[in-house]
C-alpha cells in the first residue's frame, strides 16, 4: 500500500484515528474526509509532512464524495451517528451516505472499499438506527459488490463514548442504571438464614459483546489487503458477552467507585429517553432503547475476527487502564518538611 491514496470518510472520529494511524504507518497517503476538515488537523503529526490530508466532504453530498475519491486506490467509510439532529438523519447518513460512497468509489475505479456498519444492522428491527445500517449495507453491495463490510459490536477503547460515559456518570451520581431489568423482582434460592431472596435484575438486561477499537482497526487494514475479504461481511465482537449489569459492575470496579445499581425496565427507560433525547449530546434516546431490546452479540453465522487473523482483546485487559483516571483521589502520608 506504499504511496497509495486511501480516502477515509469519518477518519477524525473514535475509530478513524486508529485506522489513519495504521494507514500512515503503512506509507499510504491518507485523505481524512469529513464535514469539518479542521477536526482532522490533530491527525497530521501521525504521518510525514503532507502524508495525512484533511479533506472537506459530506457523505450525504455526492459531489463532495466524488472529489474526495478522485485518484484514490482504496476507501474506508466509517461515518455513523448515534442520534439524529436536523438534516443529519439515520437515513441520510447511514443509507444514502453509504450508497454515495460506494457508487463514487466504483465510478472512480477504487480497488478496495471497506464499509463499517454495525452488529445490530437489521432490516426488520424496531430501531431506526439498525434499519438504516441494514439499508446502507444493501446499497453498498448493489454499487460495489466486492466491498468488505464490517459489523462491529459496541466498540471500546481509551476514547470511547461507552465505558467512559458510565464512569463519568458514576463520579457524581449515587446510582447507575441496569437498562432492561425486569419490571417486577422475582424470588430466587439463597444461602443463609432465608431460603429465598428477591432478584431485582433477572438476567441482567440485554447482552453486549464489546470489541476493542484496535481490533476493529486491524480488521479494516486486513480487509484492505486480503483477497479473501472481498465481497464478505464480518461480525466483529469481543471474546465474551456481558449482561448490561455486568458492564456496569466492570465499569464501577475499574473506576474505583461504589454505586448502587438500579433496575431500569425498558418502559421506564423509554419514558426517560423522551426527555434525555433533547440534550445537546443525549444520554439516551427512544431509538437507543429500542435497539437495546435485542442482544448485541455475534450470531455465529458470519466470519469474525479470527477469519482475519485477529485474536479478540478482552475488555478486562484494557478497560481498567483508561478508566483509572475516574478513580477518586487517594490521600497518601503527609510529606516531611
């Protein structure tokens, strides 16, 4: 890939910075295409002078996409949104935008296209997000049949908006929610004086299989190089699935916080989300609640990280390291004067 031109749409985002770093290390000239090129300026030191080029392009604007792909030999589409605002809708970004990139890549003679979708992509889902992701995949396949499509689960890493969000919440909130817990507690067998105990969490809420950002970036690179990745769809997930309760427990342990876990049934979460969705950066939206009603785990019917020669990284090996900054300050012995 030495001196090849690779256009990365959404390259200034969480996953994008890891992909751009790897491409620059391979010697490629990287166009970091996004609506605001200034947001990509921090990436320039990752490469040699002139190697990383911030580029103005909006995936929902076909003309800007075509210009960003002119002369490129490969392209990566990482663009995605978690909530809608104004013209930035799931349909425009995930479906129309994906189609624009795929059609322009085919017209420009791009040799390789990697499209990053989502593990929950489903044309029959209750979630607008999941349906738009599935529609985007369909449009990519129609325009660029040899594209490699990656479906990552929730992505974690030092800059994530998942574990970091809950750890930040634990700084000031006395409780953390377990979304998807049952409405009413049930009885379970217990040891001790009482034979039964109340179970407030049931199965612990929906199951998630978080995948490490470095592994996803490595998967992108593998798909740009390997002939056996052409035209295939890969499900990218970590080595273990966790309940939502287990995710909260891991977060609190890594952040060194003791907080009360509170069951939050889906119907209550939907009511809260109707208010929270109007925050500048929503903590929760009704569509996200609908998405959580389906476990976000690998189906086992599609190839995964192993098929690309990548061993999945356990969350326990990485999360405690970057959540350590959320630990409360400790008071050591007074310094001698």
